[in-house]
C-alpha cells in the first residue's frame, strides 16, 4: 500500500552522520523534512545537499529539522561531505542517514521490498526512485510527498513555501491559493460556515465567486 499524505510517517532507527537516531524521537515536537538520494557522489544530489546546508537557517527559523538519506554507508557520506563543501561552498550541517540495509528506503516505498545486496555495488540507476522529499508534522503525520527524477534538481525554496502554507493552515481555517507567498491573501476554508467566518473576520471578505472567500493572511 502506497504511503499517502495523512498517513503516520514510518518510524525507524538508523545510523546517521550525527549518530544513531529513532526518527520520531529525533523529530520531537516540531516539523521535519526527509529528503533522499540514490547514491553518494552523484552530481545533482551534490548541488542539493550544498544548497540545503546554505538555507538550513530558514528551516531552523520555522522549527523544521532537516535530515537526508543516501543508500550508502555512513562512512561514505563523510567522504562525500568533503566534495560537497569543496564544490558548493557549504558542507551539510544536518544528519545524513546511512541506509545500507535499505530499511528506510523500503519503509518509505522508494525501493522494492525485495531489494538486497551490497549498496556499493548498486548504481544510481538502480536506486533512481530514491529521490523524494517528505515533510512530517509534529503529529508525525505525512504532510507532503514530492518525487523527482534523477536529472532534475529539487527546488528547496518551494519546499519552504509549502511549509509556510502547511504551518499557517494548521493553525487557521484557511487555504492558500496558487503561487501563494508568505503575507499574501488566503482563502477561508470551505469547511467554515459564513456565520463562523463573520465571527472570525468581522471586516468581511472578498467573493469573486460565491465559493471563494478571500481575506488577508491571519496573524
């Protein structure tokens, strides 16, 4: 059965570049981003890991922890980090999971359950489905799943934008429209009655159509 938004994020224990963790305990009472990589020393992933290190303070400010995964052992990750710093100007400042037994990749359904063998003998093409981004909320539920092809670098600025929306809509009964950015107007959720909306938004709202009720972003 496929992992879906709203499912509990599979818990696991794993070795990382910052020691052994249990995922749910590591998340604590905040948010988390898990992003996965098919192999160490792959060029597109090298750029991604460096950029994530550069913008990690943006995630920190939103109470979001960042953790990566690659289907190689932890000691290989440590060597890769040197290349990342040399080529991108930033070394990863967040843990990277060593998934040499494929446990996490299988739990998150990025690799088939029957996958086995020495990870160092597998090619990036063998692991090409391990190119995902999963956002997990404080309730340990999956809030976002993105899957990318090997040839396309991920847009972590977009992940930040989605997290802004997820955190806003978790605290207020609103939805965010197309291309929404922090501070833009929002839409009152369809589950909110007009009477309840009038109580929450006494100044009223714009209604270009009866089913669309637009208000300024709640503070």
